[in-house]
């Protein structure tokens, strides 16, 4: 199985900060990598698909980059409503696997 | 709008089975693949398998082979996931999610169904 590593497990930043969250795959997954936002009690929401494509209706402050084994998710200017856990998912191979997520806290 | 609405929370005894439903609205179930994912308390997401509602074809994760069945009733635009021989390790929130092709991104997700297994 492809292991998806997200570190750190939590991150604290201030409103307006630029925040980057990394995700590393245990083997080359090309660009078959998606990013989601999870808020407590709510369903996960797709933010970025295929490493760098913004999902419909997602604010432009969110972006993704990377290919192969190393990926980055960035919020260009952190907003209070971005308090959530962000996790990556690969679909290069079955089984589909997920990172454990990075919990973003607002200072 | 496109939406997946799941059935309510379930409480089951060890050894029992649970069947979770996932009703699609805003689109025709047969036009997309339907995946199931779960998240146990304090754990990451775990992929369970996919269903092609158009053909009935399925692909289950090895961890669930022989214990899970994914089906659909296209007349009511609803998919189902049945998990048998439950143990406390199956306590989790179960999600259905739509995918355009066999593999891809999950969008949207259902709201989740809490399944608790306890004696």
C-alpha cells in the first residue's frame, strides 16, 4: 500500500499568514493527489484535485502543488473560517490511501 | 445541488451486521462510481471499496473482503453498504462519496453515519 505522510499533525498560524502543509507519498504517484478540508461534525470537502486544480467554488487563497512523491497545500492568507483539518489522498494505486491530516489552529 | 444523504446512526452488538444507505440527489446514481470510506475515532480515513451502480460491479479493499457488500437500488437512486461480523474495531463514521471514474477525487461526500459496536 502507498503510505501518505503528513507532518506536522497540527499547525498554529495567525489570520493573514501564508500556510503550507506538506504531504509525502511512499512512492511516485504522479499527480494523482487530492486535498480535502474536514471540519468537526461535517463531511470532508474537496479543495484541490490532481495536485494543483482548484475544485469548483473553492476560494482562490487555496492552492496545491507538487508531483511524484512530494506535495504541498497552501493557504495564501489564512482566514478564521479555515480552522479545520486538511488531509491528502492518493488514487494512483488501490487501495486508495489518505494522510492522517494536519489540524490547523488559528493563533 | 448534488448531494448524498446517508442513513442515521446505528448501535450494534458484536457479531451483528449493519447496512448503511446513501441516497443521491441532484444527479443519477448510475452515472458515477460510489466509494465508501470510514474513519474510526482518532484515526485516519480508511478506504473500503467502490461500487459501479450502473453495472453492479464492485471492488473491495482487502481488509474488508468477505465481510462487506456494496449494492444499489437504482429505482430510488440509493446505494448501500453492508458490513457483517462487526467488532468494536468497526466503530467508526462511515461515508459514501461520489467519484466520476473508477478512481479519482471524492466529491461530494455524504454527511457520514456513526456506527457504534458495543456489547
